[in-house]
């Protein structure tokens, strides 16, 4: 099954989409990778969903990616004697270490790390940013604040600290257990929440031990100044616009999205744009015009994937939502301006043989107008390098490793296939031609471009670029 677009679709599973039948419908509608949100999934359900996806994969004979999204630390206030209170702008409000129920003047904050890291002038955002207070006095057991934006505050609402580098690890004990359960099952990606520094990603990589790709979710402003350091260690990024939009001024989120997307592309790492992309389709059968524009903007920007959250997890129209996103992506990529916009964002090739080969492949493919670029890849790095160039021609990524094919399901433009390892260069050429033909990419008499590494089977040796003309039945000659 071949997609008629290059951007990938990542869809979240939930009550509206947890059955094998619905997972198959969503895949046929256009989903390339399924997201399992570990905030709402125990290990029994995780195993069940993994089994459903792999059963669908076996039926459709296409590699399907699975991403387990870790919950990360959750910072919340305590409770109130009256369940909720009204706090008024200009008044004082105290956060302390007293577990007694709060009132309109104070509340328990059961996070000693906040008292250790917060300082005068820092802001605290409550209830998804609807309420804001600013610290005027900081002590080891008490934060005195003045209320900037007031409103209703109820039990156990979340707290965001956009100005504070918190001495909190990105991985909680729950996250560690969830990571091990997911990696042991064989998921393809682990999404790491609450990333503030490169060390957070390094810790996750140490625990994953190469069993999955580690995707850093960029949702904390503190991650932005060290984005390059994070990208050197992470296998991919997610623009988590939910928390990022709470902690940053809303008007800056679009520019940060572009900054993150282009940085990931510069490093040749897949990047996912997430949160509220088709939010109104949770309840409505059609999206707003603004949402359509939002999805299209991510496509024009060259994101590897666009993500559905509650729209596919708990919405009334999961299948229709995926179909809608698929149509938007196809329309954007079919626009006459698309190629120029994508190419204007291209980065110079890195000074490595593999990157030079990939850049040359794109140039030759466009000069010869070939219908496909075929790249042989073991760990997926060759496929990622070719995709980084955003060539006009489709990319057929061939690998003997099923885990690599599944992981590449998230990368822009890659049509991944699991194939036997080529025995010789002639076998490689023949196999490339036959698959380009049988998968519907090229016809006899057309030229295809092939990239690979010689000697065959040696990882990290992309050093060959060859033009082949398809003979009868797709035989390369």
C-alpha cells in the first residue's frame, strides 16, 4: 500500500480507536505510526494494543510504527477545603509545604524541587495557563506570590513554571517502568516528556539501549537554548505545542515551531508537529479553516509527520479525521508553490561521504526526473539522509531489518520495505528494479536512482550512487 504523500500521519489510540478493527481502518485511511499515550495506558493495555497493531501489520504487509509516549513529571497543587476558590488579580497568594487543605490565600505545593529552584520574579502558571502569579518572596518552604491573572482554582490543578529550570529528572519511576515495558515489547519510538537538557535524553537512551528511537518532546522553554545539544543525542523531536503554548507567549509558538522543525531537518532527524491540529473534529465532522491551514503550514514547513491526539483517541470521528488530514497533506504537497517552499529551506550537505551522496542523489534525480530513488539502509541512517534533502522523487527505502522499516515509517517521504539482504551488487540492482516496478514507482524503460554502501552489509558505508534503467518486469540493466 503506497501513500500519495510524503509527510507521515501519527495518530493516538484511545477509547474511540483501541480495537483491532478500528486500527486497521485508521491505517487504511492514512495512519503511518500509532501513538500510545502512557498517561492513560497500563501495561496490560499496552501489550494488547501492541498486539493489535502487529496483527494489522501482518495483514496489510506493510511496516507500521508504534510510538509510546511517556507521561513525564506532573506538577500539581494540593486540595482546597471548599474544593475550589476564587483568586483575584492584585491579591497575594502563598504556596507552601503544609499539606492541610488550602483556601483563597494559600495552597499546598507537594514539590520540594520547586522551592529549591524557584526565585523572585519567576512566574507560575495554573490550570493550563489560565491563571498567572509571580513570586515576590522565595523561601525553602514557602513562595509568596502576587496574582497577575485571577480566576477559579480547584483541587490538584497543574502548575507550569516557564521561567524556572527545575531540578527534576525527565523520567519518573512510572516512566522508567513504562519505558522498559514498551521497549521490551518492541515499540519503535519512545517519546520523552519534560525534556529540559540534553542529559535528559542521554538518560533515556541509556535505558532504551538501542531497542527503539528516542524522541525528545520540546514542551519546555528551557529546552530551546540547548536544542542543538538535544538534537545531537535524540533520534527525533516532537513540537509539543500544548505545554509549549502554555509556557511561552502564544504569539511566539509559530516561530518556535519553525525553528524546531528546521533544526531537526538540519540534523536529519524526524520531527513531529503535534497538538490541536484538527481539534474541532473531536466533536464535529469537519475541521475549521484555521485548523486546515495549521496542518498545511506544517506540511509546507517540511515536517516529517503531523499528529492527531484526542481527535483519533476519543473523538467522534477518528477515521474521518485521518482521512481529512490525509487530504490536506496531499493538497499541500500538490500545490505548485510546495516544491519551491521546501527547497528554499534546504541546508548545505554535511562534509561526509554519505551526505554528499544523498545531496547528489537529489540533484541527479531532479535533473533526470526519475520516478524513484531506491536506497539500501541497515539502521535507517541512509534513508534519513536522503529524506533530509526532501527530493521531489519518492524514496523507496529497502532494509533487511524489520525494526528499521518500522522506525522509518515516521520519516518524510520514505516508503520502507523489508527485503532479504542483497548477495552482490548485481543482486542489489536487480532487486531495486523489481521492487520499484512491483510497488508501482517505476515502469520498464524508466530510470531509477540507487544509493547503497559497498561492501554490502557494512553499516555506515553509503558510498555508491548508480542510475539504472528498468527492463521488462522491472529488471535493472
